[in-house]
C-alpha cells in the first residue's frame, strides 16, 4: 500500500496518474485511501498516521519530483519536524481514524418477506445505530418499485433478489446501471407450496398443466422452480404456466384456485398453511442446500461516493446476519420483525419459518433448523450459476463474460474485509461447492454446464 | 310534508343498513367450512383459526366494527416509517390529493378561460386534449417515476394530470356558453376585457367551472388510492396494500369504508361551494 509507506523517504515515488499513481483518477484514488483506512481501523494507529502524512505531503508537493528534491536537500527528519510544526498531524490522524460516515440518515427499502430478516432486524435490534447510522427501513410494494426507487436514489440501498443486481448491471429488464451486491442476506428459506387439493399428487412428473407463481422473473424462485421441473421432465415453458405474482397475492390466488402452487419466499408458504389453503411440498433447501436467495444491493455510485457510509452499513448487515445465524436468537428476531411496521404477519407464522419447527399443512410437524439460514458471503460462484440459468432460459442471449460480471457485482473481497472487521472469519474465496439436485456445478465451465441440460432455450 | 319525507327516508336508510349488516353477519357465520376434527393440539397451535376451527376468511360486521373502533381510538399513532395510524395515512393522502388538485386548478381554469374565449385556441388545442384526456391516470405512473425520479412527486403528478381535464373542459364550455346578450351589453357599456372577464364571464361560468372541479376531486380521490398502492410508503392506499399483505380483510374493509366517507366529504364540500355560486336564470 503506497500510502502506508513513509512519504519522507526520498527514494520512494508516491505520484503517478493520480496523486499516488496507482489509480485511474483522483476520485478513485481517494476512495481507495479511505477504504484502506477502514481496513486498518481495527488495529494499527501508526498506519493512519502514514495515510495522513501522505495526504499532507502530497498536498504540499503535488509534483513528486519536487518532494524528492526537498527531502534530499533538507533531510527527512528536518522535513518531518518542519511540516509537523505547521500542521497538526496528530490531530488530523485522530479525526481520520474515526472514518466518519459521509451520510448518516439513510433509507433502505425492503419487501416484507423473511428473506429480508437481516435488513429489517438491524433496525429494531439496533445494529444500524451501533455502526453510527440512522437507518429508516421502508416497506415497498414490489420488486419493480424497489428497483425504480433505488435507481432514483430514494433508497440508498435495498433488499433485492440476488439475480436483480446482475440483471440491472447487464441492462436486462431495465437500463444498464452498474450495480453491486455486497452481501447475500439469506440462504435457503423458500419452498414449493401446493394447493391442498393436490395433496395426493406429490410426484412432479404429474404436474403437467399446472399454473405456478413465482415472485419475479429475475428471481432464484423462478430459476429453482424451472430447474426442479426440468429435472423431472416437465418443460417449464410449455408444460406448465409460470407467472410472476407479488407474494401477498399468492395466498389469495391459491385460495381462489387461480394457481395450483408457487415457489415463494416465506412467510408466504407458512401463511398458506396457517390459513389452511395449501401445504408445503418441499423446501427449496431440498433442491439446492445453501442456495442464495435475497441480496443486499446498492448502486456502484453509492459504494464509491460514500465509502465510509457503505462500509458502516455493510458492517451492520453482516453483524445482523451473524446474529441471525444463531438458533437461540431466532425467536427474539421473529418477535421483533413480525409487527405491522415490518412484516405485518402473525408471530407464529414468522416463528415457524425462522425456527424451522413448522406445520407442513398435511398434519405433520417438521423440524429443520436450517429451513432458512443467513450467510452474507456473496460467492462469485452463485452469480455465475444465476447467469447460466438466465442464459439457459433465454433471458440473456449471446456471449456472457461470466467471470467479470460476477466479479463486478458480487463484491466478495469487500465483504471478506468487512467480515474480518466485525470479528468474523470470511471463507476462502473460490472454495464453495454448488450442488443442485445432486449435480455439481463447476463455476469455471459455465457454458458446458448449460449444454449439459436436456431442457433449455438456447 | 318535507320533514316527514326526510324522516321516512332516514328510517328506510336505516332499515336497508340493518338488512345489509344482518345478511352479512349470517353469511359469514355459515360461510366457513366445518371445523377439522381431532387435530393434534400441538399442530393446531401452529395454524390459524381458519385452518383449525373452519372460521370464514371473511370477517363479520362485528369484527369490522371492533377494528374501526380500535382505529378511531388512536388514529394518529406513529410506530415507525411503515406503521402509522389511520388518521396519519389519511392526512398524507389528502395532502397529496389537494396539492395535485390545486396545481391542476391553477392551470386548468386560466387555460379553460383562454380556450373558451378564443375559438382559434380552442380548435388548435382540441386534438391534444382529446388524445390526452382518455388516458388512464395510472398509465402515467411508470413514465412519471422514470422521468421525475421521485415517487412522492410522481403521485402528485398523476393526481394533477387526471384532475386537469374535467376542469379544463368545463371551464372552456362554461366560458364559451356565456350569453351573447350579456357580453353585448358589456360591450355597449365599454367594459374593458379584464373587467369583462372577472365581472361578467367568471360569475356566469362559475357553476359550470365548479361542476368540473367537483368531478375532478372525485377522480383525484379515486386515483390516489391506486397510486399509493403502487408506490407505497404512506397514505391510505399504502394502508390497504399493507393490510392486504397481511391478508387482513377486516382492515381492508375498514379502509374501504374510510375511503368512501372521505370521498363523500370532499364531494360535499365542493357541492356546497357549487350551490353558493349558482344563480337563478
């Protein structure tokens, strides 16, 4: 790190393109400095001092050659003394070390489903306040509205479906806007629910002619349902109908007999059981154990222009996610997020989802503590899998640079850094194995993976 | 005679209300399915009453009455950005409607005057008005969200655009229909154009203009609910959406009731204003 090297060393270059020479532009450079400062926050005070000294020296000597000449002439120690007497380096270091968020009052949008648990609970349980932020979490009517309000900057960050930042960044279904997904919110936590009248038709091969609902076209729900159907020999485009329906309408539609079932986020599945209109066929965990679902997303602009705010917000989310992972906290969380201000659901419903002890709608009580789980790490492999499915079902056409899109949107490195800061151990990058219905996915060969499917649209 | 007519009307109204409520109550009581027999109590604890006791999904009038009373007792609570009292939600909706509506008045009345007084402008603007008028206000919503980039202002814009047309057309019609004799009298008395507009045309056209305004406020109130359901955040439309999300039909019915009463109040206010400016011919 150039800014941690001693600027009073005449032998060192600290200027190239930007002030330090390692970045394309001045703004990018400043962001990197701040990011590095955040990285250092846990430990080393002296590193801050170096950062501050660097900034001062660079301000005094915009030309690196002049700085070196000056240092050579007067000597490093004299220079340090001279500049310290003019400028309170100690004080500046202290101010800088606090890495104050540029913006404290934030608005974060969410859809009232249990996937948003970390985003929501961070408000009543005080995780945002702990990281110096004043966050209002705003309930939003649908995915398209979340997308538009985030693009319009009414929200600083938002709860999205994990394929959405990829779709927005590539300009599928909206104008291309560079988007990032610094954290996955939840893994698992979805289910296929069928109308009670189908309780004897549990074999998916007999589902020809069914009408299904998923929350959004660009959702894990859509891809998982399609995958599940296709593996069972049902063509999701010709043999059944899949429509995009907002979650609250799903139960109403199931009751009205407009649809036969849905692959939906909770609490919708449990709500269907609670109201006696459907039963849980399988949990999404049984299709792919550990699949990502919803995401915490922000525009690249937010990440680059207010890096401290972004870091604080992400830390709050990571912290909340870690808290939600622990089984013993789940009941408390359910009670905190069930009221009208958040999910607006009966507490029993939310509790059944979060604790994994639930009524399946057919008279049995099932226990699966990993029904929903929380893990913030945005594996690039997840992004590549989602991209393969987008291509498989014809949502994107032509060549995709899988690796670079995944890398631009799923911010593994940032998340790993901030996880360390809040005292968690990030996993080693690239070590994730993805197994969907018994089939292993090799993220280095996405095209071969698509080719291996019998039912596809390419 | 009129007193007794009014009295009889009130009695009849109450009778209709009573029959309606009683019918509703009975329908709901018998509507649910039979309670499911011998469910494991531990399992039953995890389910709602609809699943265990066969309670109808439709609430009865007593449930609704209880909920209305609950809202009336505390209409202005504020439990965070997504849970505010019914009174607060109504105030938000009313604020949006009035703002959009008055902006529309500011544009529609002067423009209507111009169209009514000048046959040339009337003919020139006619095709635009004819094309824009029948567009469903909500069809503007995505465009507004995209261009204005603010959901609150978009909602106000939608109110504005839908309440402009009835006022514009009524004003233009009222102004152009002012009796020629009155204008001729004014001309012989050498009244200037500004004075003519304010002392002759405006009073003459006022009843028609207010009719337009009354139609507009009705439309604006219809639209705000739909617009708020779409963009969310605050307002009575958001309240409906939020309760629907919870599948709480009781609260949805309460909201429908409140929306109706509020719409009636708005309409009656303008009806009163209309009566005030009406003159015997």
